[in-house]
C-alpha cells in the first residue's frame, strides 16, 4: 500500500455504542494541519470509515472488531511510516498511546493542546503550570506519539472521498485485557463533562450539598455540563467524576462558570484553557478572578438564582 510521505497516523476512539467518539473530527483536523491524515479505527462498521473521510481522513485503515487497538496501531504504523501518531487524551487513548510507544520505542508527548511542524518534524504544544505558560516540544528520535487534549483543537479538515483499506491484524502474543462490562455513567440529560462546550462548576463556596442545586439549575438553563472543585467532591456533595483539575478531568469549553471556587492552581490546571471564564465569588481577591474574563463579586446564593432566572426569562 502507498501512503503520502507526510502521513500522520490518527487513532480514532469508538464509543461503547459503537460510533465514532466526539474527538475524531479534531484529531483528524489537527493531523490535516501538519500532514496527510491516515485514520485507524477498530470496528466492523464501515460507516465509521465514511465518517472519518467526512472529517478529512485521506485514508482510513479499518481493522475488524476484536483486534486490539495497540496491535492495529502497530501494524498501521509499520505500513504507513508516519511522521507522527495522534491519539485522543481519553482514558483509552492514553492507554493505547503508552502501550504503542513502549512497543515501538517512541517518545510520547501527553496532553498536547496543539501540534505544529518545523524543519525537523512534528512538534507539540503543552500548557504548563496550570496554563500560565505554553511549551513546545519534540521527540529526539522517531515519530512522536502525541495525545491531544479533548475540546481544544478548532481546526477541521475538508471532507475527502472515502479511501478505506482493511487492516488485517495479527494478534500479538501479549495477553489482552478483558473488559468484563461497561457501565455508562449517566449525567442524565446533561452533556458529558469531558469535551463539553459549556461547564458550570461549583466549589466549597456553595456551602452544602443542597445548595449545589443552584449550580445544577444554572447548568440546565444554559445546557452545560456540571463540574466541581475537589473541595466540593471531598465534602461528598458530588461524585469524583465531576472533579475538574490536576487530579480530575481537564476541560476546555467555550464557557466555564466557576461558582464559589477560589482558583487554586490545581483547579486552574483543569480549566484554564477554557475560552471564556466567568467567576462568581464573594472574595474580590480570590485568585480565580486573575484568569476570569468576567467576574462577579457576590454571594452565590443570591447572584446565581437571579442569573438563572434572567436566562430562563430570555428563553421563555
Ligand atoms: P476553597 O479554596 O475553600 O474556596 C472556596 C471559595 O468560595 C473562596 O474563594 C470563597 O471566597 C468562596 N465563597 C465562600 N462562600 C461564598 C459565597 N457564599 N458566595 C460566593 N463565594 C463564596 N482541586 C481541584 O479543584 N481539582 C483538582 O484536581 C485538585 N487536585 C489537587 C491535587 C493535589 C496534589 C492537591 C494538593 C490539591 C488538589 N486540589 C484540587 C485542591 C486545591 O488545592 C484546592 O484545595 C481546591 O481546589 C479548593 O476548592 P474550592 O475552590 O472549592 O474551595
């Protein structure tokens, strides 16, 4: 099989329901900005290849369900000899990136927020110190394996005619992990936190579990996902899966509304790349205001219900 000399291999995640994960368009978009995207997907459904071509994959290598992702990726990399391998910074993506890099002795750049190309090859951009700095890095040997943060890449590629090739994957000797069951954590009708376009997050300043309802009402009024600081999680007000930050979920929504959150560096690490940050806090000196695009100094228990009521009025 022939592949473009500037090929970028892109591993696409699938959802438990069998569709393409939301991250696909941005991964292919990022690949197209630095070369020719060759997508790898493990699925029996050729519709997924079609979707990948719509997102701009020049070639789609589809391996049949049952193949291990790392085996498919390894085989694809041997065929394509890409300049870089892009993988989503999802739980599955991180796992496969690490397995593939260990196997191929490649360097990994994790949680990148952008990719670029210079005279020597593909580079990645990371946010450091909670987003206060950006760092550009490259690997010194071979094609870098880059995991890309979800929700930060705006680039989208033009759709291409489908060029699907079936990848026959011979299983490696290594015993695969067996997934006994998948339990989807339902956020009800709310969007999933990871990759959400809007997030309303509550902190210790909400005061109690019952008061978290005001965050929920605001989130529902604007169709946002619900997040929280670690203090709110530790207090038992919300599940750990809501935690935004260094030891929680990293989000990069268009809008992030922080309610009663002080803005500790560990919290900022998970949300500082949000495009527009609104903070409501009764302490005018709270560090969250240093990064907020719009700040309200006030008590959440009076400001948030008023804000929600105004939004609901506009929608009525
Ligand atoms: P606080 O810092 O207590 O802030 C509460 C804020 O609410 C204050 O600014 C206060 O002025 C305001 N407030 C109080 N009452 C009201 C009111 N009625 N109206 C309006 N405002 C009010 N934290 C995370 O969030 N995510 C992480 O992933 C994370 N990882 C960590 C990892 C490590 C290794 C460590 C050491 C810490 C980590 N933390 C993390 C904890 C972090 O340091 C902070 O303790 C935490 O973020 C604080 O949460 P908070 O802002 O809700 O609470």
